[in-house]
C-alpha cells in the first residue's frame, strides 16, 4: 500500500486551510509539513504556529519534517501543535538516540531523515527505536528540485535490512517525486511519498495525486 503525503510547502499560503482540505479530498494519506530554519538549510519556511492552525482542519496524520539545527529545543512545541510523526536529520543530531526518545516521550512517532549522500549505516543502530526513515532525493531546502537517482540503491539496502530484522518501519521518500520517479522508489521498497510541486502546481489535485499513487502501486 502506497501512501501520499502532499507537502504544504508548495501550497498557496494565502489560503492554506483550503489547500489542506483540497488534498485531503483528493485522497492524501498524510500531510507533510516542511520546517526550515535558514541554518541547517538555506531557506526559512514556517514554525509550529502553522501546524497549530491546520491541525484542527483534518484527521490526516501530520508528518513534520524538521530541517533545523538543535531540534531538541522545538520538539515539545511541535508535539503540542499536533505532530503525529516528527522526523529529524541524522546530520543535525549528534545525540540522535536522545532526540528519538524525546520525540517518543510526547507520544509522537519518531523518524530519521538522511540527506542524499548520507549512508544507511549511520542509522543501523537506531532502527529498533524508530517508526520511519525518510530518504531525501533532493538536497533539502526547496521544493521543485530534480530527483537524485543515486539514492534509490540506499532505499533497497534499507528495505532488505528491515525485512531481515523483521522490523516495522515505513520508508518515505522526499524530493522530486512524480509519476515517473515514484516507480523505482516503490520497487525498491518505499511506502510513503512526499509530493509538493507535482500536486500543488496542478489545477486538478485529485488527478495529480491519484496518478502518482497509481504509478507507485503498479
Ligand atoms: C525539500 C522538502 C520537500 C519538498 C518537496 O527540502 O523537504 O518536502 O517540499 O517538494 P517537491 O515534491 O516539489 O520536490
Ligand atoms: Zn520534506
């Protein structure tokens, strides 16, 4: 089963509530919330106040992707604003185990994000503690970038490890996902797909979302 998580980073912020409801109606499974601090990544997006505003509008799980330094300082705030999943970058967490425990202590499902060049080995000793691994298939910071194909073998590598260990971990892909790029990722074992521009740049969000989902399920 393929899940699609539209990224609100690509939505029209002047009517964000409507934009969330529209992708819910289109068949979205999760809402992907991209938080950027201008330090870990060269762009600033928004903070917990935006999550707090959209949370009451939908029952869909809120998938919060923290592209920030010192995430420990903000985890409680995002948990209280309604995060169902919080993912942190392995590159930003020198005490990753502590950060994961902190996320779980607020009843939120923890996940770890790997930049395109970061090896799967960096998370091999934390797999038992997490619910989600997010592979970046662009360099984080901006929507609308080109998919980096060299990440796909990492997806397969992790999927094999998860299977071998009998773990229950979702593999999510973020960056440049569309009807074509979803295919090799789904074949490699990924189950959740973020899509920003491929959904929000289209007038017919239902058609766009369902076409991506269908391509991933074939
Ligand atoms: C990039 C973000 C992505 C991005 C995806 O830093 O983490 O979630 O918004 O956008 P598209 O699908 O347009 O690549
Ligand atoms: Zn993201």
